[in-house]
C-alpha cells in the first residue's frame, strides 16, 4: 500500500524532482539501520553502504539486491534510479568517480526515503 505524500514529496517522488543539496534529512546521517522507500516502504539501502560523498545528497555504493531499478534519464546523460517495487523516483546513479572501491554512487533524495534504525539483534524500527 502506498503512503500518502505531501506536495514536496510528490514533486520529487512522482514528478522526478530534486531536493536542494545539503538540505535533506539524511545527507549527514550515519546511524546503523536501513533506508526504505517513502511511498511503499520497500527496503532500498543498508546503512553499511552509505558514505560521505560531499555531493549534498545521501550517497550509497550499493543497494539491497533487487530493490532499485536503473532507467535512462530523459536528459540522455544520467541514469535515474527508482524503487523496483513502486517506481518512486529516488535520484541518480553515477559510475567512474572512484569515491569507493565499488566505484558507484547512488545519489538519493532524502525525501524519497525513511530511515529505520537497527537494534543490536538486527531488528529494524522506524524513527519518528
């Protein structure tokens, strides 16, 4: 079931908008847990793959297997990433920057995700 989105969330998630750099809730967030899709709650990224890229948006060098689809962007230069479950716009993926060993950067809008913290047993809890 898809979550009700506010106007800005719809702008980013449904209309492929972008939040301004360095303004997102998860840009400098590095707690253990996972990030799930804001619209459908499907798990997308583990915090172990998040890294500081200094690009102004949350960056990950891997996704949860099968969670993210790549789509050629309308601009013809970039590759869009969307939730594999509900097709919500997440951001873009970049290769060849050599920021991590995987040489991959998923540049994700914070507003497209919700963070769930992990306890010591590996159970996830939505942060309020």
